C-alpha cells in the first residue's frame, strides 16, 4: 500500500463530531471529486475515487449531514495495477439540490447551471478547525504524497484554477508556502520540503503518517551523514595514497642517482622510513623517527626531498 493510501485510510478513521467541520470536509471532497451531469429527468451528482476508505467516508458524511443514501458502483481498472474505481451517485434532483445548497455551492436551485469548482462559500471555513477539515477533505479528494523514501513531494490536483487559488489561500494561513503549476489541463498545488509536509500532516490530523515520515527523514539524514563521512574519508585516503606514491618516486629517484647516504641525516631518516612504511601517514612517520618529529616537520622534510628530486629531473 502506498504512503498516500495509508494516510488517507488513517484520515478516514478520524471521528468527525462537529457538523461545521464535517461540512467543510465534505465540500472539499466534492470540489475535488465531483461532476454534475444533466439528464432528461433532472441532474446527477457523481463522485469518483480509487480509495475504498474515501468512498465510505463520502457515503457516511452525506448520510449523516443530509440523510441521503448515495449509490455506490465499483469498477475494476485494468490499466492501473488492477485497482478498483469507486463511483458514488446522487440521482434524485431534489437530493442533489439539498446537498449543494446545504454545502453552499449554489444559492439558487432554479438556475440551469450547476458548476462545482469555483463557488466555495467562505462561511463554511470561517473557523480554524473548519479550515483544517477543508484541507483534509481536499487531500482525500485530490491529494497525494510521493513515498518519502524516494523524495518529499505533496500535491493537490484540480481542474479548476479558482479552487486552486482558494486552497492556496487556506494553506498559506497556516504558514505553508505552497506553489502552483499547470500540468496539462490540471492545476497542481504542491510542497517539496519535508518540513512543510510534516506540518501539513499534523494540520490534517494524520499523526501516524507524520511519525512514519519523521522516522524516514531521520533514517535518510543518517544515511546521508554516513555517506558524507565515507566520501570525505575516501577523498582523504586518496590524497594520502597519491602523496605517498609521489614521495616514493622522489625518494627512489634520489636513491638511484645521488644515493640516500649523501642526504643530511634528517632527510635520510625520513626517506628510509617512508620507503619502509609506504602507507603510513605523516603523523605516523614522525612518531617512527628518532627523535620523534611532528606532522609539520615531516612534511617540511618531504618537501625538501621533493625539491632535490625536481632538481635532478631538470638536470637529466
């Protein structure tokens, strides 16, 4: 099960005691999932979802708020990993009008134009709790979260630009700096930072998903830190090996040409020690000398050997 599905299942188990919050949640779900179709004998309100928990949530909210039973139809989707598609219908015209008027999506039922997507009434989200319920409904109806193991991305998708603007306004009231883009015919409101996603999960009440996200974030940070440390140590080791090879070549050149015995004792000692201990660090080389020499002292002597070797190369 995807992270999105688990989050939606968790949200659908939240008990909705307040009527005003239940309406705010339902209106958001309808705005993101509904279409209205004209029929010869009236109108049809249709809601679509691929999550069975969301379908059950819609059914229960409509029943509780308006005492209306919705018709549920299940269809097998062959093209989408055999997931089921759930369609909920309200076929009776009076029932459709009752729902739309109750959610303040229309003000005059005599109108021939029933449009959903840009008619949200601010009275439905007047309080903070109702705003949170509205965001939760928007996620249940048109939201998704990419698996945090891969990347941090949370988005809402709608066909209606006005609805996207209204949602952005509500989100920004909670300090969530959402971004919007157009993707083909859809308008997408999205977040990318893990902090924003964590805040949003907390706002809509998905606390189990929030804990899972935090655990994933901690593990990813630990892996990244380990990788940085390993990369740093690998780079330092490569530098040490390259420097040791260069030093060995300088000393071997001096040994073949003028001989190590002609070198001052301090240089001869460090040259002989380097030839014997090829993989030792500068600090380890210094501790092997008699008397011991610090890292900077060893480095100073090796630089002198470098100059002698460079002079030999210039003369040959």
